[in-house]
C-alpha cells in the first residue's frame, strides 16, 4: 500500500489514531479495535476534543467567550450555567449539558454550532461520555506536569542511557507486536553518524579506519570521533540558527546589513563544539550581558557569554517607518515569538491581541515580556571585549596614577577662572528656563541618571583627572564626559535614561573625531533619511561645537540619547583606532536654543615640554593603551530604563490598558517563580526561570529537539509547540527519561546526542519490514530508521567534500552570495560572490534576506523570519533541475573528475569507480553496478569518439560520470 | 471525496510503473503539481487528516486563473481613475487648512495639486478614466473599478508584503502560493504559480512571491522573458542525447535503491520528479517563443511599439495569456523598469506617471481584448493593483507621497461585473467615505472567484490555522456579476 493510501486509513479511522496515542501514554497492551472503560485519559483524549472543538468560544480567552462558559478549567466546566444545569456533572453524563448539547438535533441548540463548521465523531462523543461517567478527572496539560523518571526494571535502570532508550522503544514496539528491523551495515552507520553529527560525509580514509579496526567499540569510536570533530559545531549551530531566524541583513526595502551578525554564528559554532551546558547557553542568549561571571574564551579570554545576546537583533528591520512605535512592536513581538517557541515551545505571541485561545497564556503574559524587552537596549558591543586585556588595564591604570600624581597638583594651582565658572553654571542658569528641558549637564563632573557601558567613557570633573593623549596631556578646564580616557579607539557607550521628547530640537555640545550622537526613539536603530536623518549627528571636529538633532517628528515618543565613539556606515558600526567623542551638555528646546557659556581652554601639556620622567610615562601609556583598540562589533543587548508595559488592547499600540504589567514569568509556570525582580529589565530572572529544573518545559523541549535532529522527527512532532495545539508525545516516558537524565548529566547536548546515537534504536536499518509498515505506517514507533533526505547545506557541503574542493576554514565574515540573473531587486549587492562560495561550508555563506540562496531555498531552508525547529522536506522539480543543471554542481563534478584523473592511483576503471563510490556513497560499487557504470562509460566513449584506451584521461566522460553520482538518490538521502 | 482521493492514490502506483520507460517518453499526470497527492508528498509532518480534508474547491469556481498586474510603487488614483474636480479648484492651497493630514513617509508636505491629466467618461458604463490610459479606456465595460481601497502600511515593503501575503511582515505565503496550495495546477510541466519579472522586483524582494511556511513547492517560479526564462532550465550538456543518456543511467541505478528498500515513497517521488524536471526543460522555453503568434496579436499587445518598455510589457502580457492557455493558476506581472523608476513619483510625477502608463496601457488593453476574443476572459480574473495610492497634495512641488488611506484598483474577467464603479473617496481623493475595501477583502474575493472559501482555506503553522486573510476579509459582492 502506498503511503498516501495508508494515510487515508488514518483519515477514515480516526478512532484508531486516538487509540495509538493513548496506548503510548499508558503503555497498555490493548487491542486497537475498541476503547475499553479504563482507557480514556484526559490529556490524551478529552482535552484534545475540547480544545479543537470548544475552546475558541469556551476557552481561556475571555474576549471571545460565549455564554459565560469556559471548558478549560474544571471549576468552570462544572459550575451552574446561566440557563440552569451544568456543562459537566462528574459521574453523570446523562445530565451533563455538554453532552446533550453536542448530541442535540436542533440547529439552534447543537454544539459546536453549525457556523463553526466543526462536528464531533461518534467515537469522540462516546469518549466524552465515558470520561464524565468515570468521574471527569482533570489533569494539567501534560507539558506542565514536571517530568519524572519512568519506572524501569532494576537491571535496566543501572545501564547507560542508550540501553534505557532501547528498553522503552522496544517495550512500546513489543506491546504493539511490532517487530524492529536489524542494525544497518557498518558503512551505512558511519555515513549516518557523520552526516547527522557533522553535516559531511565520512572521508574514505576515516571510513576505512573504522571498518578495518575490528573492535567491539566500533559504534563508540565512530560516534565519539564525529562528536569531537569541529564540524559538529558547524552543523548544530546551523540547526540552532533555524530557531533564531538568523540572517545577515534586515530585509525590507534595501536589505541593510545587520552589524556583525556573523559573530553570533561563530559564537554558536564554538559553543556547540565546546558543549557549553544548555542552561548556560540559554542564559547567555537572554542575559549574556548580565551574567556575574561571564564565560570567557579559553585561549583569548574574551567574553563569550555576551555574544549570545546577538540573536535578538537578527530579525527583520525597516528604515523610515512612519511610526517607530509600531516598528518597535513588530520587533518585540517577533522576539517574544522566537524566545518563547525556541526555549519553552509555547506560542506566547498568540496572546498579543487577546488571551491565548487554547493555552493558559493570558495577554498579560505577553505584555510582561514586552515590558522586559522594552527595558532592554540594542547596542554595538565589541566581539572581543577589552577585558581580555586586563593585565594591560592594570598597568595602564598604574602609569596614569603616576602621571596624575605629578601633574594634577600643579594644574589645580593655576587659574581660578573655571572654578568660578563651574559655580555659576552648576545652577544651570542658561537652561533653567521652562522653554528648555535639560537632558544632561556634565560640566560639574556629575552624570546624573546617564549610564556608561563598557570601558571608554568616564566623567571628568574639573581638574581631577587627566586625558592622556599621544603627544600631550590635557587637564579639563570644566567637567565633561569623554571616551578617550583610556585611549581613542576604545569602545563604550554613554546613554541617558529614557525620556519623553517634548521639544523640536536637542542641542548637544561635543568635540571629537569621530564620534556619534544619536537619539534612539522607541529603540529604533536604523536611523537614516527620509524622516529620521535628524536623529543622528556625526562629530568630526576636535574643538567644541554645538550639534542639533531635529526631533519635531518624534514629539511625545520615548527616547534616549546615545553617545558613541566611531560611527555607523550604512548601519554597520565601525570604530577606528583614533576615534573618540566627548560631550558636556544636552538640552532640548523648541524655539531658540540656550546660549551656553563657552568652555574655557583646557590646560595642555605638550609631551616635549614635560620632564623626561613624565614624558616617558606618557609614551609607554600610549603604546600600551592603544593596544586596547577594539575593531570588530556585533549588536547585542544592554539594560535600559525599566518599563512596565500596559496591554495594547487588541494589539493596537494606540489603545493602552490603564494598568501596566509588572515583569514576571509565564503564568502557566509562575507558581515556581514568585517574587520576580522588578529592578532592571528582568531578563536574567526570566532566563533563570527558563532553565530552572522546576520548569517542566525547557529540558523536554531541548531533548526533543535533539531527538528530532537525529531521527528526523521529535517524540513531540511539533518541536516548537508543546501547547494544546501541538502534538502529543509518541513516547511520553522516554521524553521524560531523556529530560531528567539530561539535567542530571549537566545539560550536555553532546552527551545526550552520544547516548542516543549509541542506542540500538538509532542503529537500525532503513529497510522497513513490510508487514510492520502496515500497522505503523508513519513509523511512530521507530521499528526502522527513517529515510532522511539531507538538508540543502549538507547536500552542498557534501558535493564540496566529495569533489575535494571543500575549504575547512572556520569562522569569519560571510562569503558573499553568488547572484544569478534571477536575483534582482533593491539592495542587490554590487558584486556577486563566487559560484563555489570559495569552497567554504554553507554556514559561512551570507544570508541576505532579500537575496536568499536559491540552492538552499529549493532544498527547504526556512525563510528567516521566525522560529523553525522543523524544516519541511519537499519534493519539487526545482530540486531535480538544480542537481541536473546548476552550474555549481557541474563545476564541482568537473573539479572532482579532474582531480581524480590527475591523481596517480586508481587509474584502472573499476578502481576509480570504486574510489568515487567510496567518496560519494561511503561504500564500494557492487558488481552489477560496476558493470552498468562501465558499460555507460564505454558507450559514452563510443558516442564521443574517445578511444577505449583513452577513457581514463577523458575529462568530459568523467565529469559526466561524477555528475551522475551527484544525481543519484543515494547521494542526497541517508539510506 | 474519499473515493475520489482513493482513486488518485491508486493510479499513482501505476503511473510510477509507467515512468520506468525511457526518459521523457511517457506523459505524466500532474504528479507533483496536482492535489491531493502532491500535497502529501510535499508536506512533511502535516497531519494526515488535515491533508485529506476536502478543500478543493469549496464551491463552483468562476475563475480558473488569475493574472495579477502589480503596479509597483503606488499609482496615483487622482491622476488615473478617481477624478477630483476640487483639486483643480483648490490647486496650490494649503492642505492643512482643508483637512487633517496624516504623517507621511517623507514628511515633505506641499500644496494641494491638481491632476496633470484630463478625465473623460468612457464606454456604455460611462466610467471615468484619465487620458493616462487611452487604450484601457476602451475596455471600461469589462472592468470593475474599486475607488475605496485602503492599506495598513504607508511604507512600500510592508505594504507590498501586505498586498501579496495578507500580512505586513516578511515570510508569509504569497497569495499565489495560497491559490496553488488550494488548487494545484492544471499543467504537469509547468509550475502553478509564476511571476513574470518585467525588470522591477518590488521592495521586499522575492519574498513577496514565496511560499512562507507552506511547502516549498508552492513558491512562485520567477520567469524572465529571455531564452532561459527560469533558473537552471537549460541543460549544461552539449547535446540533448547526452543528458538523456545520463538521466537514463541515473534512473537505472536508482532502481537499486528501490529494490533494496522495498518501499520508499520519498525516493520514488524524487525519481518521478526528474521526469517532470526533464519535461519542464522543453516546456518552459517553448513558452517564450512567440513563433506561432500572428502579427495582429503581437500588434494588439504593443509588441511593435516604439517604446521599448511597451514592447517588453506587451511580451509579458502575451506570455501571461500563453500561461493561462497552458493551465497555470496564478500569474503575476511585475513592472518594466522605465527610466522614471516605478510608479513611486515623489517628484516629477508628470513625467514618471506618463512613462509608466505608456508602458503598460496598450499591453493591458491588448491582454483583455485578446483573452476576450479567445473566450479565455470567462475563466480568467485580471487584477490591477498597487500597494497604496498617493496624496492629493504635493510632495515638494511636483510629486506625491504615499497614501494608504485611499486608492483605486480594478478587476476584470471571470465573475466580475464590468462597468462597475465601487466605493467612494472624499472630494480630495484622500480618504474613503463609502464601501471601504481592505486588502483582505480583495484576497477573499480573489479566492472566492477561484472557488475557495477564504475562511476555510487554512494551513496549520505555529499552533494556529492560518489564513491568507488572517481573521478578516469579506467578499466584495458589489463587483461580482
């Protein structure tokens, strides 16, 4: 029977489907023909019926609730109804209104109403009735019940996890009288492990090693080898990028770059290779900037943790939105969607406009998160933070102290003018008028509510500290905030607290070269014309000037001022080694700006005028400090002003609830997380709640993802949705076993992948047993290993590996996308990247939202806009056309053929064909294959007039042959 | 329905058997472009019951094909289809003194600006149209004009995504994908959803034409009017016979896999796909060869025009007809790249709108007339729409800014009541005052005419049954025949 016909049976006999699920839960060994009394389970049978058919009008969402009845909670479902009676009377289905309404013939009375276009099957009604008669036992949704270790026989319990997995899988098979197939062959196993762990085929040399060494530990050696490969991180990072909607550009009209996106990609690769514990990985994503002791790179000592926050800004972004508030809403909504699906497999975003229709996610959950993310700022951050130089910093500090000790006392003695000036302006006379809004005045050295991020900025009071330059030492005459306290070229940011823009303009007095003053309105970053060019000023004058920001378009909006050394070039942040900025005052005004007192000239000591002892110190200070220059940046997170967001009524940012929602964790899980902190953004507390073992979702979600990636299907098929609209687990006990063990074993992804890969279940052949297929058509119980088509990345990388063109260089800036004539539109890069991507692995190709790689899209790479834990696997003609005609595939076939012809060995026809097979399919050709291939080659030689003795040297014949191998199904399927 | 499906399924086996002959030798049924079978093959993880739910069609379709003429950039309704004499009277006056003015994309408000073009009534219906469209004016009795369109977005990209996918952000399935997801294609050798790239890919890029979360097979194939109209459609082999020999050998070798596995639908489907791909190689280029078209026909479409842009858009329109004839479901035409850029005239509106109109006017009129004379207009819905309209006041001195609060689109052909004018704007053409019509309404109507109930046409993603029309949309009854 074809799969389609088998699927039909599912459709015709829905009852049998239910029974299958139910049996999985109870592990009962019952016939699938009828539902016996004890078999109705609330989570596995009843709630799905209620959720699919009733919750739209009688669920958690109060805005669409009908008849004041909700059926998602026992106390409501059994309460007295408005019209008398009770929907559910435990133990008495006959008098339960739920049942009578469902069975009613009256179109005005029947439930669900005809307009809903939903009807219950007789089987479902029977189950409802039986469940009520049995007492209507209510349970929390399965995913909210904490996972517990299943009861296993004592002999099994002590064995490694791999054996426990096999026990549960085999137990489920046995109970259904399903017969598993034997293990696959050794070469196929090696190929399976190599591809699934690293995304590349095994090299013929490795394969030979594994096969020739006769050892009991064969499987272990293979699995450990590929887990240890640096290519492991490349493949698993790509899986993770599907969740994080990774892209290098923002899409929208001009497809501007996302500054330093690839640092996040490299971070992932390193993290998966280093097997960073999953709970750590989660904390780094949500709050990597807030960790007390961040994880540091083992050799280079830079802060790894903070790079995790790079995921946040990887979404779409537009320039010139008419409303920055709406743009912020779209971004935060997307981030909430990505975060909640990826980490806890819940669709919190569904609660943006109304309470979740099915799950216990009130709309206030969404806005609690919204406030947290609104309290968070996007910021450039050095991908290699300065703390790697902590020794340098210490030395620099010491030298500075010495210079200050000799120069400051003398500077303080001279000139009283600025002292009297500071007294005068400390009163803020110039700006005390109500026509002004003073945003910050640093002339006394006080920064008020402004904050510093990273090393560069410091406030300098009058004659208290020195600014040491390359050729001089400066004593500020008046307070200021400067980014060159350590040295120009050091990164930092200086930001105001949030304020509401009330005036048409903002004046900032600044000096520097180069530095940037930005007004960030509603966290909007893509500042440019039209509309927002007035929100940014670039400072390129080392003498003090007044800079004006034009804010008349954003009056009434929340904003903050941001001062950065360096600048953005087409939205890519860059900081050159001499860049710095300093400011002393920021004032908002509408008509006429304040007249500021000019700053008195600072006292400057030219280096050559200083005593040799001091000028020597200046020289060594400078040479040390200039090494602190950071050169490469990504966009990460920082804390902003804490905000509690009101609810946007029906998702409309113009209609706000009166009450603002405090920061908190998700309601459905909140019992375990009381006293949620209200200072700061709350991201760290949120992250801690996600990875708290008391959270019933997180560990299940990640182990299910790992299972899904290895078997092609999760124990819960809907890997991103464990809510009521998701699928039920096929093996609930196994899921719990994996979840609990995973946490016990230190949240190690590699260890779990290892145990799964070492199981007998993972090692099964793909050759299904025909009679078993009839009874488990979708292979829910894994009686054989599923046939899997490789992902686009693995196909392309496999082609490169086999052809010999693969360049294994890791990390770095993405290789530009190869542009075909069919890839046009605004933002098209001026120059195409190379056809072969320089031989680099696909993860290193640029992902431009408006110019996505056609090869990858054709083979189902998801469009990066949301979390995709499960890729589609489609079969479309464009795939065949790609492998048949794409110039890249032909190019690589040619490369492969030429390399082989040039190599000294395998000149004999059969030997060469076997070499090719080993590279492409990880096995030798069978005799019939050899015969057919040789006969094909000979007939081609004949057709092309190549003498038989020259076949071995015919580039065209071998190119065609290699091209054929790329087009064999065995090349793109794991068999 | 179940019996029907069952038959389809059983016949597939037989078909695969047939395919085991020489390459390209046997005609395939619409294996992978037709439903329900293609859907099963394409959809991974989709639940069996969902796949089998009868969706196609929900009721008697009036249209079998849609040609979507996308007017990139936002055509000015008050200069083309919605005459506003008051603009002439108040030309040069300050709009802020006349009505409440919304924030705009460029925030560069000029004075109230009259149209550069005169309007006249045309046809039996007396529909107004400006002299920008002299050819189209002769077709007014076939078209229904909607003057009361609104959009949710004043920026191109979001408005484009909204127009194409029903939601203003990237990554959702395009309307063409939704249609093919529902109906499949009538031609086994051509994709069901085709975009004819006239030179301008709209802001938002190719994602306007993607499958979103639907299976990849529903995305548009982008065709260019050139020798190799689709990517990877031309064999790289020097001779056809070589490619055929290679494909034959591949298939022969692939049989080993099937023999070993006994049963592997995925692989069988992939093998069958090579047949289809092979046939597309010749079917697709044949499309763009107009050898069998008469001079009269070519002339009708403006292919002999002196304006190279009229020529190229004419070729696109003719290609659209040829695609309709071959059973393609959804065809979108993007605009030609005239010197004045798309219809997005923030300045120099007179020149830009004239050039754009000149490029498309004759070809579109030709398309309507040609479809009509061949009896194809009865089966084909033509939709002419941009993403928003333009302001009745100037941007700067001689342009107009984006206006999502009112604009005009028109529909013609299958199921449409010709000569209808639907909806009204205020006296400035700035806001809608009667029969406000949303993009969701447009989508609901397009699906309705194709026999699909937009409320029942759903796909499960992210835990929800998602529709092209989100939770909105009403069929625009007032324009239906």
